[in-house]
C-alpha cells in the first residue's frame, strides 16, 4: 500500500471544490466565489489511515473546450498527468448544467467518481436525486455529499481510492452524436489509430471529436507533430461541416453539444424528481428582486459600501490608536535604552518606525477584510458584478471585469496581483488587456492605510465618506481609462458574455475567520519580510553618505558655542540644532539627492523631496510609503518627543489639505507596485505592457495631481 495515488478534484465554478479540498486536506486557503482564484494548481494531502493521498484542485470550468485558460489548464493536467482518479464535484441543485462537464470527462475516459454536492440545498428546493440510479446509468461510483459540513466525504474518498486501484487504463465513453458525425468519427478514429497520431498524448476517439469541434490548441499541435495526418483529419472535418451546413444549417460543434445535453436530459429525467414545481421562487430569487433591482439595486450597493467603510473605520479607530501608540512607546524605550549612534538610528528610525507604521494598521485591515469576506461569502459580490455589467459594457468591458476590479481592491482592500490574474477567465483578449491594465487603479489593501493616514491627518471629520468618494473616483478613472484604451490601442468588438449568479448563502463564522485571518496574515507577513527589507535599504539610503566633514565640523562647533553660552534656552537651541543637522544629513544622503533631483519636476504637484523618497519606495510596495514617511519625518526628530505620524504630518510646515489631496490622488493612480508590474508582464505576455503601466500610470497620476494641487490652491 505504498504506491502514490493522485486524485484530482474537478467541477464547475462554485460547485464547492475549494470547500471539499479544504475539508479533505485541512489546508488553509481561500474559499472564494469569483473565478480566477483557483486558476493556480493547488495541491494537498489527504490522510486515509496512515496512507497519504495526493489531491490536486483543478481550476473550475464549465467545459473542456479550449475557450479559457482554465479549461486548457484542467484538460492538459488530466490528459498529460493522468491522475489515478478524478472526483467530479457537481452542484446537485443545478445538476443539468453541471453534468455537461461530467459528460466530457466520461468521453475522455478518465476514471471518474461523481460527488453530488450541496445535497442540502437540493433537498431544500424539493429536488430528490437517486444516486444509485445515476451510478447505474453512468457506470461510475456516485456519492452524495455536503462538502460544507464535511458530510460523507470519507466515503467519497474510499470510493475514489478503490477506483484508482481498479481502473488502470482509460476507457472513453462513446456518446452518439447522430449518424453524420458518428460515421465521420469512426473513419477518423481508424486513421488516427493506424498512424499512431499523437498517440502518446490523447485517446483517439477524443482526438477525432476535438477535430470536429474545431479545437484550436489540439489542431495546432496536430499540424506541428504530423501535418499529413492532420490535413486528412481536417479534410474529413470540412466534409462533415459542409454536409451539416447544407442539410441542417449548423456546425458539428453545435450538434455534439446538443447530443450531450440530450444525454444529460434523459439521465436527469430518470434519476431526479422534483417535489416543487420549478417556477416557485427560491429565497435567492426573492432577495435578488430587491438587491438587484434596476434602480434600487445600485443605491443599495452604494449604501452597502458606505456601511462597510463606516464599520471599518469606527470599529478599528481605538485599536489602531493603541497599536500605533504601542509602537511609539517601543520606539521611546529603545531610544532611551541605547546610546546614540548608527545602530539606534537603524532600530528606531528604520525598523520600529518603518515596520511599526505598517503594523499599526492591522486592526483596520482586519475590519476591512472581515467585511469584504462577508460580502464575498454571502454571494453579494457576484450581484455587484451583475449590476455593473450593463455599465461596464458602455466602457468596452463586461461583467467579469468587475470581479477583477473588486479583487484588486474595488471595494477597498484587495490586491492587484490576484486581480490581474483573475482576468485569465476572460475570453476576449482585448477586454482582458483593458481590464488588467486598469485594475491596479483600485485601492488595494496597501493603499488604504496610506489614504487612511492622510485623511486622518487632514480630513479627520469623516474618513468613511472620504473613502467612499475616493473609491467611486477610482472606478470612474478605471472605466474612463479602459474606454480610452478600447478606442485606441485595444480597439475591437465586444464579445457576448452571460453572468452566473450563485445563490445567496449565509456565511459561516469559520469561513469568515479563516478568510480574514489569511488575508491579514499576508499583510503582516509582508510587513515582516519585504517591507522590513525595504525599510532597512531605504534607511541606509537616507543615512549614508552622511554629512561632509567640514559641514559636520561646523555643526559641532556651533554646538560647542551654544553649550559655552549656556542659559535657559540652551536645551531648546541644542534640539533645534540637532534637527537642522539631521535634515542637512538627510538632504545629502543618497535618497535625499534622488528626491531633490525629482523635486525639479514634482514641485508642480507640490511634492517636496521627502515625499518623493516615499513615493519612490512605494513603487517597491505601497506600504513602504507609510514606513518611509515615518522614517523621513522621524530622522530629524530623534531624541525629541515624537507623536504619531499623522500628527507629525499635520503640524509639518508645507503640508495642508490641498497638498494631502494631491498626494492621495497621485498615490491612488501612479505606477503599480513591483509585484503587480511583474504580474502584468507575465499575464500580458510582454514586458512592454509592464513598462506601459509604469510610465502611463505615473504620468497620468502626475497630471491629475497637478490639477488637484493647482485648482485646489486657487480655491
Ligand atoms: P468552488 O468555486 O467550486 O471552489 O466552490 P467553493 O468551495 O468556493 O464553494 C462555493 C460556495 O458554496 C461557498 O460559499 C461554500 O460555502 C458553499 N458550499 C460548498 N459546499 C456546500 C454544501 O455542500 N452545501 C451548501 N449549502 N453550501 C456549500
Ligand atoms: Mg474555488
């Protein structure tokens, strides 16, 4: 019993794959509702007694054609890795639609176990399913489960492992697609087998069907590997296609799909009975009548956002104060305990102020992620996408772009990296590019604390309203830029698209805690690694090379002079002198020089050299903006009584609400962080788009910031 078994989980999006995967492997990972998150291959280990079974979570797909990246990923894994068994998880409450994919697995010949999930929902809707009947009709094991309650999953695994042991080679199921196509398949299959066409990779009948379906990746592969046979198969396909067009005005692909649906329909007719007529409105539909109402829906949506921000800021207000004063206290303690010098400056100005500045916002992040997870788990976020679909079309995007925006922080809090990756599910390349280039404009979880800090310092009266306005501004700007791209570099027709609406569900406490915990932990981990690293690098850049000897000696002489004069103002004058010295040193440092160089342009938007240093750090990661600001503004203050950063900024000369606003606008829209840029390059397939994002966004943000600064200054 030591052989290694691999079992793949496959199914439609929202069938409960992630839930089952978590229940089986106990691994902590995100259980979300939007497509794209599961696109990465997730693996885990299931323990059956002392046996370790390798589980792979495939991306959710509706089909195994080659329309989206997910479909190709899932299909290639099955065909090329040949897992020992596949668990096909289906939503029992939407059996017909889900079985379309199952049908394709059967045709491929994978050793399949059908997991009928959401049996609880099906029961509530009065749908009675007979698993044994399905099992006997399909000739595969069928196990009803409730993944969310971990019900019957052990039995599911027993069946899957047993199947893996007994099913050594693949046995493709033969569906009938009508005389014309069946005949063609037989001829093509014979040809494929005789010539060993792609025999090392695909089952022969499956290949024939793919040629008939006009599956581009497979045909392209055939053309390179064996052009001659491929040409014969293409000729056969062209023959059937011509015949079908003449006789029935349709394509082989459509005929094949029709027959699959017919197969499913008859299966469902025999194995499923409904106790309630299907016209009755389910609770979800009734809720949707209100929440997605043409006029009321968007209003409720804005209200929900506002409530989320109120909750985030009100609930986190006190804890954030505690946290930031905790780090301040730590800074004072270390400051008092260590002798003056480089080490103390590194610890206090570099590490405690830098990392502490970021960690101080953890309570805010927790509240924000909690609210967001609730909206997501309940199914409401999918409604937001649905409602925005109509508006998005006007801007050359569509509903699935909404999800990418939301994942990137469209509701504040999020990250553009998964946001950019979420665009993988989009079928149209142009809409996809427009989406992935504009998604980083959203207020990700790293920008929100920066915005919160600045609004706290300058617009303290109403942070929640302020963030709501900024969020709407981010959407507006993204849409306008997307439109701009779609009528220029990414011109093209829109593609049709149907939105899926999962039913509403009451989120479980456990789910909320896990999701919030994971996201928060990512934030904290980033503070402890990337941000710590950059804080130290930036501290060094801000500390070295220090003052030239003659100037330093000048300060020392002046210090002696003050001490010699003595008097009651001596202490104050010494502090002022130290601050002046620190400022001169910072100006002369590597970072200070770069910041001053940029000042030649940045003054247009009101940014001085210190702000430039922070913004430069922000290209590495947006959190660095806070940590750098803390360092920049604390360097000159070592030894003095320092307040929280927001207070320091509020009383710094030169800062005012107009400048703060210009700074916020620039931060919202300038270059994406390094991680996002890398992701854009990877997803867009060319470093040019990364470069485009960096320069275009920065210039665009700069123009906006100048407008805000100049117009605001006049008012
Ligand atoms: P995936 O897209 O296939 O990974 O689906 P998820 O695992 O993310 O599940 C989608 C939603 O269905 C989540 O809100 C789950 O909590 C919920 N869910 C999963 N399994 C069940 C189940 O057996 N019963 C009910 N009522 N809900 C479930
Ligand atoms: Mg999932």
